[in-house]
């Protein structure tokens, strides 16, 4: 009986502690996703200076971040997990002029936007709902 309880407890810890594709940056499960605040949503436009892959977890997962040059200065824009962003038809490249709508947050002590939507010409890359729920977390 005691051995069974130990196995059940160990299994529960593994489910919570191990990052998986389904939980990585998904919905409100991921602490980073809780930073999105619908009350701080704004729209900025500018030229993409860089597209970066930011690694997270141990399984080779990464997030796509942009460095955007705006009239007010440079700002980091966090799009979402690479596996989601890369499968979308809208491709964001350096020197693209885009418009980003997202939640302004502080990340590593610097201002950033968690993007909900990116417009590139007449193309729209949708990443989150109006209340900030990531579209990649939908079942």
C-alpha cells in the first residue's frame, strides 16, 4: 500500500514538473503567459530589426521574439512558441514593417510586448484572444 502511494505521488510530481509540448507556454499553465494583461494592450508599429529564437526547457523548444524599431525606440516583441509561429502562413523577417497589438510588460527589467496580433501589409498573424489566451493552447 505504501509503495503504491509513493508511485502515485512520484507520477503526480512528474506530470507537474516536467515540461511538455502541450504545457509549454500554453494558456494560464505557463507562468510567462500570466504576464499578459488586457489592461495594458497597445498597438505599435515599426521595422523588424531582428528575429530571435529564445530557448526554453530542455527538449529543444524555443520561443520567437522580435526586436522592433519604433518611433519611440526599440522594443522586444514576444510572439509565441516556435512550433506554433513557424506553422502559420505569415512570416516575419528582418526589415519587415509591421504593426503589433499586445500587452506591454516588463521582461528582464526592460519593456516588452506580448503580441496578440501582428499585421504585415494585408496579412494578420493572430496569436492570442482579446483576453490574452494563447491560440496554441486551444485543444
